C-alpha cells in the first residue's frame, strides 16, 4: 500500500501481540458484535502497534468493523484515529489531511532506521548550536524533495522497503515532493532538540531528522515522537486506552456511556463542501441515482461534496452544476 502516515517503518514486524489486559468474555458474548459508527480518536501509548490498538478498541466497543487512518509506529505515541462501521468509508479523507508531530532528535548518531531502534551507521562528536539549527531549517519548509527512510512501508517491486532492508538487500528509494508547513524548535540542550512540525501526506519525520543531521554535519535520528494532529482531529479529541477501558467497565455497570467518546462519521468530511437535500432526494441518492437541484436559488456546485438530509449523512457525491451524482452511500440514520 502507499504510505499511510509518516512513521510506519516497522509496524508489520511487531504485530504479534496478544490482546491481554481485559477479562475474557463468554464465547456467545464475544460473537454478538454491534453496529458501531463513528470516529474514536485514540491516544496510542508507546510500545503498542496500531493493529493491536485497533483490535483492543474494537473489542471494547464490541464493534463489527473498525480500521485506522494512518499507522503510528510502535515507538511513537499520540493520535490514532479509529474508524468504526460507516466511518471506514471516510478514512481516505483523514489520511489525506495534514499531520502534526512533536519529536525529539538526538544528535551525534545516524541510524539505519533513522530512529533509536536501528543500528548506528555514522557518528560525530559535533553538536549543533541553536543558532545553527535555526539557520538550517529554511530548506526544510515548504514543498521539498525528500527521500523516504529505507525502513518504510513503500513498495519496491511488490515488496515493502522495510522487509527488503531487514533481509540485507540494498534499498534505494527515489526522492519525492512533500510539503512541510511548519518546522520549529521548541527545546534545545545541545545533545537533543525538540521540534514541532505540521506536514502533508507522505512526509517522514525520521527523514527530516536524518537530513538535518547531515546538513549540520553532526548526524541525528528521532529518539521520541508524538503525533498531535491528524486532519481535523487534535489532542483535545483523544482518549487513552486506559480511560477507554475504565469507561467500558462503568458502562457495563450502567454508570457510563462508551458511545459518547465517538465523533460523528461526518467529522472526517469537515474540509469538503456540504449540501443538505430533501428526504425524497436523499432516497434517490441512497438508491444510487443522481439528482438535479432545481429552482432559482439552487446552489451550483463543482467537485466532491458530502450530502446530508435531516441531519444524517447520506452520501459522498460529485457535483457538476445542478447535477449531484452519488459515489459512496452511507447506511446511517434516516
């Protein structure tokens, strides 16, 4: 698959974790899955794979269907948006959105994974001053060419780059155009520096650390990473697995509401135009039929839109003037 997020280098090799920590339910209870729709913004802890985190959240909600909008490396913490049910149809919109990160670069060593897990490939006694760092940032902001880490999920002739690298093969990835909207220093002590970044799809924070270290002649790698934004989701929206588990137990005792932690499916579509239609037009769209907006005051739209009716999300659609053609139908409340 194409890179789902910035830090996905070693996800697949660390996914054989058990879903321990929750009491086992009777087999019959485990089979009674529920139709759950919405977005859960999980604050993933360090040391857990994204796959494991989704599995735990899915089990806590007893949900039929769940997926995530962008892998977060096990060594990283922070926002992991989890889509339940109909929300899985909006995952691409979240993945295409900007990402925010707070990360620490340790100076003096470059590693083959560009993070603290890898083997040292180059070292230096030099350490950058804050003034030198500030002066080096300009070429890393805006649209830049960036070569992804060789330990990444990018495919080469059908194989993941990280699998080839672990097998000892030489991996050469082509530089590609990415966008970094913000890159600032928030702490610096000589040995390490903490940065905040906001960047577009396909950007690798580990590559920023690697390339900054090379530019400064001191080498560097990411030693800590936290994701703070994914599309329209921020840390204020997030909940930890521990808090979610506590809420699950309270809900089972009739003292809490687990569903209250879910954001509406349409939250992922905040960045595209929305159109409200009548119940009759909504029915046509749900049957896969196009509709025409009539009347002197009817809006003339162009491109992708979301369509609602009576407060419920109905469809994603392509608009061309007065014609609205559905491309994805949502099976939500009517």
